[in-house]
């Protein structure tokens, strides 16, 4: 088992150290509050921050999190990749709740580092099997009809290290190649209609403007269905790490098709079989053959708290919190197990349930200190149920690092710590 | 007419300067693209950023916007208030789209500056007419059942300068005391149930931990309906400017009731008539008497683009974009006028329509360069229709600076500039 990195350990020690001292509130309900505190700031004393004026407005024209939240960051695992320019940093899912990911914490996956695109020089070209080849500036795109959609984006390699057993000790690392934001952008259909796709046009080559020139083949049918050229996330312009000033949005499909810094769309009559859709991002089966394209991300879920980076510090009432999603529509139900999948209870889904977006689920338990094997499984509106890892391995073997949507197990120990494990 | 501040002027000059040069795309549809550009980066040349590796992952563990978006910031108007500690900075609505406000751009309104609360020392006390006085730590709150809700938050003084005529030249300043995020927190009902409100308990005094000790009276009925003690916004912990680590959420009601850095809830049998709900935040009528409490924010809307800070740079196809909201439930319809309210067309609402949240509306026009008087009006599910400013003034006079939800008019001039005006 590979332990999480040093930063995570530091964070955990701090949290556990904090869990001693003054007790308060809700004792009757089995919920007691503890925190390491300075008595001078506690009632009936007046706290330091109530005694003098704080910073005024516009001292921070663009705001940042509290200094006390400095451990809530994207993290990478340096041994995973040879370079940081072609690598990944993970969303700290264990430190978040709700369904929206704040822009500063959306995971990164680059193949040639972050392209720093000057928006005045940005161009998107559409050519190939079209009546009118077109080049769009950013202002062109921003002037067109647009839509606002909340979608999850999951990398095909999310949970990829877990094919061969429990590897990474924290949901940030096992499941953190996902985020969920509101995108604003132009329906790709509208751009293609302007260009006029010729009758034999069936596929698009979509290409990024970064140093890797990442390119993929996209079926025209999907492009005309719900794809967007997005230039905003959560209201503001895209972040550089997410493809500023414009990226492709391919709802429900694997993340590396969501081309960042998109510069070119070529219409053709068949797929191109590029590197990133043949030797990479395909499922290598036990036979040694790879499946031809696995676009859609199947239903999946993970308990984000408690989890290895978010241990329990007290017995009593606890809310299990987690995320679920499916690339095939809406999540219909999420179940939670405390005993490694023998018994299941239906979790409560709270907040909006949107097409191809994350949902938040909760399950309340009274924890008496006994060890538990925590699991969650998602079911989507097609009737598909998230499988066990073993069920996946029976079909797919362990050659692949992609499309692992197996059920995750967290072992909650008597001392409140949580470990990534697998059950028979 | 007071012009916008220097930063805004700089931004506008830059935008207009950019609107010359290379033309591209969509000419057939009357839409043409222009931007000041370096030829070396344009097709068929390979752009600079495609030629070498960019920054790798985790170089920015917590991400920031592109350096090219540095003008997208909260701004204050220094002559509006005597100090920056008791002042306001405004959300740049003209630079945003969709319904979610990114956390770094949510407007600020402080009465004693930003309290810098150590989360270990944070306490929330509930006392007064209760069976069991309680003190909650932050960990207590985070351990309890929680809900996720997207709500708008509007300051009662939003558009307040406009009572006496068109004053501030930009929707950032006229309407920017609003934001809309997903909150995660504990239903206040749950905390009050733990404390056990006595039969004669009918009102709550809610008090902030900042230097102003901002306090308001909240009817128990509203507290038990949909109020929350929120500790997260858009997934992550609250920002310091928004009450870190915990604030009161009072859906649909005026912003200064949403007590930040909340430290105390006292249950009583009648309102307290504190300073901030008597001499301030009430509607001073022509008679010289003030209305007793105006909690709910009525239906309102504003066109965010085009607007004084977001002028038009070209004739032809343009999308009018705006925000609408109501404190009384859901927005049902938004209309747009091009001629100062004589004729109306129904706008398209795009994105989720949620209870007490902002909605985004669009109206497409073909602009041939003629001057227009742009207006929008919102209608909510109660049948209420956003009134004209004149209709409001007939009832309320011009003594108040609060609760101005009148229809905003933007004069679009032949050169594409936009000005804040009044009609009729």
C-alpha cells in the first residue's frame, strides 16, 4: 500500500491534534463538539476579531480562501508521472461538499503543460468537409447564442491505479480526477451549421492549442447533440488550466475528449485513430486487444467523508458524504454499505439532480467505534448499477488503467482512521 | 451623471481599441469577428504557446484566473462611503454569465471590516428562550446533517443610488450587490430543535462576530422554514469576506440579515429593533415614517450585456444577456424591451430555474446601429411584475436608499456605447 504524500500526513496530524480539548453542544444527541481553542476567544470572552476593524472592501479585488484553509489544494503524486508537464493534480474531494467545484480546485491533466493563450490571438478554425471553412475569434464566440450547463468532467484514468488493488490512500488520489462546474458556451451544433457540414462528414478531429497538440476523433452525432465550445466556468472566463480561453465540452464522455485551448475542428468521414485514442485512453483487454473507443463514463460514486484524508475523530452521530455521477444521464439512486457490500441502505441525495452532473449523497450513522467497511454504489436512469472491482476485472483483466468505475471500499478503523482496502 | 472609476475607463478603452484589425468568421450571418492580434500567432502560423511546454500541474495548487482577465475584479466607489471598513465592493456582473458567481468575485458589504476568525476558536451560541442553551464548535456544525442550496444574496441597498435618478454608470455599480452560489450548511431548524425553543419564543436575535457586532431580528417562522447556518460556498469553505467560517443564510430576504461570522442566536418573544433594522435597512416613506421591516426582496432583473462597462463594438447579431431573481420563489418570465418599455418581447431563460436563485436570460437582436433604450422586467411565480422606477417613487418617494427593484434602462448609442438613463 502506498501512503499519501507528506502534505496529506501533515494535514491529518493537525486535524487529529485538534480533536482534543473543550467539549460543547449536542451532547444529548450523541454529538459532541471538540476543538483546540484559545480560551480568550471563547464565550463569555469577546474574541480578538470582534475587538478591532478588519480589512476593508476591495483590499482583495479578487478573493482567496481563508489562510486557515491553506491545506485545501490540488495535489499531485510525483512518482505517478515522469514530468509535471504531462501529469495530473487531483481535486481535494475530501475537503469539499455540495456539487459545485470551485474553479481554483478543479483537477488538472495536461499533456504539454498549461498553454498561455493570448485571447486577442486566439482562433478556432473549422475546416475539412464543410461548405464554408471558418475562423472564429474569441469575440465571435462570445457574441453568439450560448447555453449554461452544469456538467461533471472525469478523466478516463480516474481510479486507474486501483485496477491492481488498493493503491492510493485518499479519495483525492483515487477519485480526484473529476470536477463539476457550470459551463457557458456556444453549442457546437451552431458553429457546424454556420460552416455547413457536407453529407459525407461524419467525424470531427478536435485539436488543442497546447504544446502536445492533443487531438481526438469525435462522432458528428455527439457534436450535434450536446457538445459546446465553452469559454466560461462558474460564471467567469475559463481558468488557464482548464483551456482558457475556450475548450470543448463533451458531456458525460471521457475527459481527454474535452479538448482544452481548442484551436481546430476538422470534419472528416471517419475517425483518425490518433495516439490519444488508440495506444492511450482505450481499454486494453486480457486478450491483448484494445476496445475501440470507450467514450461514455459509466455510473460511479465515492464516499468523500469519512475517507483516508478525512478520518473520524469522535464516536456518535456522523454523516457519510459522497459524490455520484453517470455519463449516461441522471443518477437515480445511491446505496451505502457499512459491511463491505453485504447489506445496503439507500442514501439521501441532496441538491439538484442534473443530467451528466455530480450529485451529492448522504447517509447518517451512529458510530460506536466498531470497524466498518464503507462502500457506495450508484445507479443511473438507464438501470445500470455500479459494479464491484472484481466484476470489472473478470471481464476486463488488469491491463488497463482506464474506465475503472468499480465500487470503492474504505476501512474505518476503531481509532477513526480510514484506509483504502479491497474486500473479497 | 457620475462616470465609472478610472479602472473601468481603462478597461473600456482597451476593449474598444481591440475592436479593430483582422476580421473573421460568420460574415454570412451578419456576425464578424475582430480582434487586435499578432499575425505570428494566427493560422496558418503555429502560435507561440503551441511551441513549448507550459507550466506543469500543481504549479498553482490553488488556481487563479488568467493574467488576461485581471480587469475582472470587485470594485468599490470610494466616494460612496466614508471608510472602506464599512463599505461595499461590487460584483462585476458585466463580466460574468450563467448563474453561479465564482467565490472570488462575490460582492462584499462589511460594517466593521473582514473578521479573521480562527476556526478552532469559532463558537456559535444559542440561548434565550430555550430549554437547553448550546454552544457549537465548527466541528459540531460540520458533523451534522446538511443541505446544498443555490441561492441569490442581494443587499437591500442594491440599486439604492438610483432612487433619485440614473447615477452610476455600469451594472457592476447599479446592480452588483448580488451574488449567487451553492451553500452547504445545517438547517437552522435542526439546531433550534436541539436547543428546544420555549412556547413563547417567536423571534431570534442573530449576531455577527465582526467588530460591528451586526445584529438583526429574525422571525422564528422563517428560521424554521428554510434558513441555514452555512459553512461552505460552491463546495469549499466560506471566504473570509462572506463570513468564514459560518454565516446565516436567509433565502430570498435582504442581505444584511445573512449574518456573517455568526456567533450568537438569542431566542426572544419580540423583535429587538436594532440599529440595522430601524434607522437603517428600512424604507423611509414620503411621510417621514419608516416601514417596519421589509424582509423579502421583490422580483428584479438587469441587462448585464450590453451595459456601460460592456459596450457593443459591432453592428449585426448580438445576444442581450441578463440576470433575474425574486425573493418570493421562482422567476416565471423575463421580458426585454428595446424602446424604453413601449414594446416587450419574452426573453429566453437558459440554465436551471431554482427557488430564490438567479436565472440567466437572453434575447437575440440584429443591431443596425440605431440607438436603443434597453430594459428588462422580471415576473415571478406569485404573478408579481417588476415595476418601473416611477411607479415605485409614486408610492415610496425618494427618501429611501433601500429596496429599489425598479426597471433599469440602458441607452445604447449609435457608436455602441451604453449609458445609464431614465425614461418617461
